[in-house]
C-alpha cells in the first residue's frame, strides 16, 4: 500500500519537473546589448596651469542606434564635468592627477571607464627673471624657456601694483616660491602662479627698526634647505625654511654681533653656511638651526687664512658643486692695496670646508673697475664686464682677454651663468632707460660661439637684475 503511494508520488514530481523545465526554456530569451568601448590612443597629458585641457574621447559602439548615455569626469571622486567631451581650465596646483571618465548607458545601466593621467605644470616654469624699473616703478618679467615673455605677471596675477625701487629677486630653491625686494617692502610669491604669499608683516615681523633695504639684499637657502638667510645692509637675518609656504617661518631680527657682512651667503656643507665680514676682513659661519654667528677658525696652513683674509670682498659666484650640491666651491673677488684677487672656498674629500684658489688677477685689462662677474661650473674660467665690454679670465693662465663689445652707449648691468650646464651666459644691458637681454652660447674654450649672441630680447625697463628661475642662486 505504501509502495503504491510512493510510485504515484514519484510520477507526480517527475511530471511537475518536466513541466517546469519546459516553461523555463520558454522564459530564457537572450537579447544582444550595445557594447561601448573608449579607444583613445592618447591617455596622458601635460599642461600648464591656466591653460585649457581638452579631451575628446573616441567611443565605439557595437549597436550604435537607439541608445543614449550619461557622462561624468571625476578627479579624486569629485565630478568636474558631465559632458561627452572635456574642456577644463586648469586651476589645479602643479602635480600629477588621475581623471576618470565614465560612460553609462541610459537603456540598461551598463557603463565603461577610461582613466587619463594629467601632469599639471606651473604656468611660469623655467626661464629667466628680469627685474627692471620702468615708468617710476619696479617690475619683474619672465622670459620662459620657450622664449615667450611675460611682462610683470605679479601685477596681473594679484591685480595690484608693487611700489618702491626694485632691489632684487631671489628664488626659494628649485621650485616653491621667491622673494622680491624693494626699498619699501619685501614680498613672497608662489613661483607657479605668482600669487602673493606675504609681505614684510609676515616675512620680517620682528624687526625693531625699519626694513634694512637701503641697498640690494641677498637671499639664499643653506645646503640642507632647512635654513634661510637674508643679508641686508651688513646685517644677517635667519629663518626656518621648508618645501611649502606652510613650513616657512618668519625671519629673525638682526643676528647679534659686531660685524658688517658683504651681501653674500655661501652654503658650503650640509651643516655650515659661511659669510664674509668686510669690517674685519674675515670669514664667519653659522651652523644649521643655530642663530649664533661666529668667526671661522684659522686656516694658517692653507692658501689663505679664513680668520684673517685682510681683503675686502667685491663680488662672488659659485663654481663646481657635488652631485647633490651639499658641497659647493664659491669664488670671490677680493681687493687690497695691491689690486684684485681671485679666491675661493672649496671642500676636501670628507666634505670639510677649506681655502682654495688664491691668485692675484694680473694681465687682466680693466679688472680694477670691473663690476659684474660670473664663473663657470665646468671650466676654470670667469667672465667680467666693464661698461659695454665682456672679458674672459682664465684661472690657469692667470690672464684675461676681451671677447665681446656691445655698441657705444650700452652699459652691462648684470651677467648670469646658466648654472646647470655652464653653456650659456645671459647678459642684461641698458641703453639709457631701455633694457635688453642677450643669450650667448659658450663653446668648449669658454668663448662665445661664433663670437656673437644667439638671442636678443627687448622691451624691458632699465634692468636691475637677471636671475635664473627655479634655482637656488
């Protein structure tokens, strides 16, 4: 009886299963979908700030008819556009960004993604700053590496004027920002967009006396990039530095002491930065994070005694440095009753500072009245100028010769070496109140290629200074 019921039940289940399978086969209907792909050949872009980034994706559909799409562009999960193509004015800080492009079908919700890498560079990258005076006020122009000239971008970026006699501009390392000095104020600007980051109220807020900017000051970082220094009117001011404006601290009051510093700062090792006291004609130094300016120790067994040089410093420039610029050879033009001398601070195999060159500059026409100097970081050579003439001094031969003369009436105001190659000399020349800038290529002998300039730029005011962008000069 029970077995008979079992067989009946089994037959009923089998019939139901067969019926279910038959119905399922009728429900499974496969419809093709529109498969969309993004087939861009270029997915990486490099673009300066303030330029427009334009991306026009190539979309390929397997069934192009009868479908519509929603689009989105995102950076760090933030939607920046909802259009098929992207056109975006870049206001991002310099850096590398990942942009995600998403295309979603409105018919079935299926989506596809494409990622683009965008490298944002500063709108004002490498080149040369030209500090000049025009129409009774200072201005700073930039000759970009592609030879595009930006005239006074600080006023354009900040929509304001900067009064006062221009004194100089100095970079804050290889990037970041720079300081611009006038006889009335000092300003810090972002190097990438020239937006103002501060003035004397935040840079030198602790001064008990008016700003010490009667003459051109100098600024530089130490070799470690942790200390920053200003020398102005013989006084030394120090502050903590850093890679961003958030890390930079205000400068101190004048470092105490009986000294009158030449306007120059000479980082030579990771720990020590040197200065020169023209009042006592000897070198001084300061350790990293120290705020004590001390006399340099005696070096009586070397080419000269750092504690008793006995000469007045006239000018300086840098020479050869180690790979990471932790040790630098600094050249100095010194003067005494016997004339002018070329001297240097260099380093030994252990990175210790020591005296280097010490030679009187004989057989050098007009060296006693020369007023601009630039040294090579490759060759043992130095350039100096008098009026409208350029001379090349050979350190090994201890003699100089003229290599170029500008037209009558021109006066050379500043000369600067392209430091990373020492293959280009940039010269700022004034023809009355009109400034001009010249690029000269330097050959293997240290002379100007073809005996002439490569490029000439005009339209500046009376030039005060030429400075290389993005270098810790």
